[in-house]
């Protein structure tokens, strides 16, 4: 399961390409991106000794590697290496520049919030397929990216809900709304208000239950959203076992 999720994430997530002004194989071939609030790059885990060398050379410390990838990172097929401040400063002197493009695939559907109350993953005796963002009734819910409305109606568990279909077979779901402001078939733009926060369906209070899916496969939304100070660092660690 972990390998499948990791494969899909790598296939779906945009990256920044490091472009060197000088002919430097090590720097020029590195793909630099933002992931879970850190700047770094992905590397294949083909040799544990080589992985240890990469961490010593590029990462600030192993603790950050564990924070981003989990304690069992050496068993993964690919690992994200957060770059140390000293190495970030070094690559700037080598003419590395960030190409145009977005760091993250999606925007937060609620502009202002101070916490995520429920994370993606195991919760009690079930699997929570999204994240919960508390907000007052009537708070605007915005489209996380450009897309087409494929569902805009009341569903038993989700309550009033909107599903958007995006490029790359990605889908976002916005649930428990008090009001729906779009209809099925509408084309919406990133940041457009599509609904209002509520507590309809299987809900215990006003909040937005937000999901990101690849087709019908649930993904951790925090892997696709910009870093937010209201999210606890530990919540960025996916728990899918």
C-alpha cells in the first residue's frame, strides 16, 4: 500500500527543476521541490550505504528525513531529502534558479484557519479518507484548483457536498456544507467559492471535510497542499498501515 501511494504521489505532483548556470552534474540534474513544508529532492533507495551518504551530504539531519518520510524510510522505494540551510545557500552560489510553476497542486479550500482537527489515516475503528478543518457556519469554501463540478448534492454521510474533477484524474471533495453554490457540470476556477461550511450529513459540528483522490483512490491532502502553520508537523506524517 505504501509503495502504491508513493508511486501515485510522484506521478501526480508537480516539481521545480533546478537549472544550473554552470555545467555541474550533481547540481544541474537535481529536481528540487517543496514537500511537507521542506525544500529538497527525491532519491531512489537502491543502496542503504549510498542513502546514508546522501543524507550526510545534503540533509540537515536524519531527524528531518524521518519527519518527512517516517521511521521506516529506508524500506521505501524513494525518499525525500530535505536540504540543509548550508546546502541551499551553496546551490544559490552555483546559479540554481527555480523555474516557473506552482510548488503545490492545490490551494487550501478555506483561507483562514488555525488547526486541522482530524488527519488522513486510521481514526478509531475506521479509515479517515480526508482532513477536517473547523470553521464557522457559512464560512466560504473555495475550489482548491480549476476543475469541473461532477457532484453537487446531498449525500447521506457527506451531507451537502461538492466534488470537483481536475486534470490528471485528480478529484477533490468538499463535504458537510450548509449551502452549495454551484451545480453539476459547472466549470470552476481556483479560489472560486463553491459552498459554505456547515454540519450536514454525518457530522458532529461545523467543519469542512476535505478529500483529494486520484480517481477514486484517497490520498493524503497534506501531500498536495502548501505548508500551513496551523497544521502540526506530526500531521504531515501519513499513517496508512
